[in-house]
């Protein structure tokens, strides 16, 4: 009797059905990935447009700050006068097209006067908005440009208004340890300033705190105003000019009449 045997397929390859199934599955996978790739490309393009809008807005802010204060006008910024060379070198207006692009960015300028209590304009608040081509996200940047014209400084006390005082001012010097002050008519604590008229150096008498219950020195009857700068010096037994870790031996106490650094050090 002749026996029958079954020969299986070779293990060296794939059948046509298996190849077709693989191709179909791969096609479904790549088809599902296409929207993901499209979204990534769209987001990347959007980030690039947003960065360009920020660069344009920052450039316009810098150009505004280069203008004369009297030229910072909302109408002029949005519709610059001609010729361009007389106003911001033609860098303003409501549209700007980057090199290599076809659609312009839309730009808008807003100028808001900042008023003093008496109604005078002390500064201009300028906002620059840049909208990407095709609409969507808008980038906005803001700057404050102060009026360079001199003004009058006033203070209000007890319901009345008066110019800032320039006479009978005082400086109070407070010490961490009053005993560290070297007591001498040529040392101690003193102030110096340059006379605003003659340029000569004016120096106060040298003094020192009385005791632990009075650890301060107060200089009174001073004159202030433009070009009046007082330098307070103190000779201290604990001061080191070579060791930066040694803290200053005194502080200046800030008052309503004088403004100065609160930690100037000593000599």
C-alpha cells in the first residue's frame, strides 16, 4: 500500500494573504497618523507666526521710545505723515509684511495720557497690538513714556498743598552699636556736600552719639534741592575696608523730606 504524506508550506516566506493583511494594517496605521502630523505642523507654524508678531511688537515699542515726546500721537502712529523720513523713518503704520511672506501683519497703536492730580499729562501709555496673518492670536506690548518737561513737585499735608520744602531739612544717622564710633573732633560722624554755587566742599562739625540711650546723630537745619547731595561718613573701630563681610556701622533713616540710600556704608 502506498502511503500519502502532507507537505506543509515552506517557512522561508509569507503567503499572499499575509502580505495583503500587513499592507492593509500599515495603511490604516499611517492614515491614523496623518492628522497628528498635520496638527504638529500647524502648531509649529503658529508658534513661528506668534514669535514674529512678538518681534514686530517689540520693535515698534522701541521705535516709539525713540520718537520725540510730542510726536507720540495715536493718529500719527496709525497713519504716519509723509514724508516718512520726517516721522520714524517710515516704521509705523497699520501693516507690515515680513520678507518671504505674502500677507501683512496687522498693527494697531493706542496712546493713553497718564494724568497728574492737577490734570496735566505726566506720561503716555503706548500699547502696540500685532495680529497674525489670517486673524487669530493677537500679541500686545505696552510701554510708559514719561513727559521730559520739568514739573513742580508738591506734597499734601493737613489738607493743604505746598511746594516740597528745601530748607530746615534733617538727616538722622542710626548706629548698630554707638560705642564703635571713634570720638574725635577729626573723626566721629560728619557730612560733606559740594556747594551748588561755588563748587567748594562744605563739611559739618564732627560729632558722635551721646550714649546707649541716644544711639543716633541728627543733623538739622540743612538745605536741599537740585544739586544738593549729602555724603555721611563715620569713623568706626569695627569698620573694615578690606573685608566685604563686615556690615556698615550705621544706617540713614529715611524721612518724608529726604530720599537717600538706606545702607551706604562708612569710612
